């Protein structure tokens, strides 16, 4: 075991180790936008919050994300072992066995499919489509310099699926929000990948920063987040959002500016603050403002 792996404290129980493996707390990135989509669809449908549907959306989102993270860690375990930053991950150190990780992943995907079945037939039919990019993403770094785009496609499905869960029908407004989320997450994955450039180049792992350099990756992230802002504005206009949603958009825009000021090509020391704190705040802030806006406009709990 490497020194960096040995220095990482390991959870005492297998369940806690698995939850750490899949980083369950990072559901905060995708869930707020799924809720925005679901609640906007409910507002359009009958202006009433359907709590049972919202619960099933939550279960489906957490189930699919848990499967995606477990599959990612399983597929990438050998790559992780060669990278000092990731050498302390649970599958590398043995805190979680591959068998246990696969068991957890299969239980999670079963939960996802079960929730989709309980929502409506269209969700169940399309559920396997949502699983595919979750598995393709970790393999992407073996064959393309743009695995971040695959991650974006995977994440874009959350809001689209949440809208389908409520209405049982397709909506281009949901696609707008889904694309905004996908481009947003793809953009901050560009930032996150900058810290692994040296290890990726040494071991032949492909990524945009490894191929084109950190400055280009940070500029790419800025472009992605500018496009995200535009897509979120488009969603607000398409759905007739009120004042409080636009207050949220101002907060999001300021947060994006801050995020790109704290990360510099030759100073990645505040990268985790930009990746975890700022992006978690963006999702929660926009959700809070969008929810308040819908309530003010007549959405009934």
C-alpha cells in the first residue's frame, strides 16, 4: 500500500465504506435540478406538489447516481491505484472489495429501475437508456480526450427524467434544463481534471487538460459555464419564471465568476473549494429561488 493510501482513514463498517466509495453526499449536485424540473412540471400540470412522485424521483436519482459512482470506481480501480491523489480510494486500499462494490452497484440500479417502474411506463422504458452513459463514462478516458462530455450527457438526463416522471410525456423545456446541467457539470469536471494532469500524462489516461493543458481546460470551463448561464436563462424564459428565479440567476452568475477567479492555471490550491463548495452552492441556491418563485406563483404544497 502506498504512503498516501495508508494516510487515509478508513471507515469502520462496510456500509460506511461503500457510502464513502460512492460519495453519496455529492447527490447535492444533480438533485436540485431534478427537483426544479419536477416542480416546474407539477406547476404546469395542476399547480400541486405530488409528494409521492417527488419521493420516487429522489429514490431514482440517488439509485442511479450510486450505481454510476460504484461502476466508475470499479472500472477505474487500476487507474486510481497509479494516481497519488486517488490511491487512498476504498477499492484500492481494500476497504471495499470488488464483489461488495458490484453488489452495491446492482442493488442501486435495481432500486433505480424499480422507482422508474412505479413512476410511469415511459420512465421504465427509457430507464436503461439513462444507465448506458453512466457505464461508458469511466471507459471514455481510455479512448477520447473528451470524457467530460460523456459525463455531461449522463448528467443531462436527470432533469429530463424528472419531468418525464411527473408528466409521462416529452418536454423540450426539460431538455433545455438538462443541457444546462450537463454543460455545467462537464465544465466543472474540466476544472477538477486539472489536478490529475501529471498522473494522466504519465499513465496514458486521456482528458482535455492532459491533452491541451490546464490553461485551455480552464478557458473551456469558462465557456461551458457561460453557456450554462445562457441555457438557464432560456429555461426561465421558456417556463415563464418570475422574479425570484431571476434573483437565483444573479446568484448563479456571481458564483460562476467567483469560481473562475479562485482557480488559476498555476495555482490549483483552491480547486476543491471551487469544485465542491461553489458548485454545491450553485445547485442549492437556484433550487431555493426556483422553489420560492413557484410557490409565490401558486404552487400548492
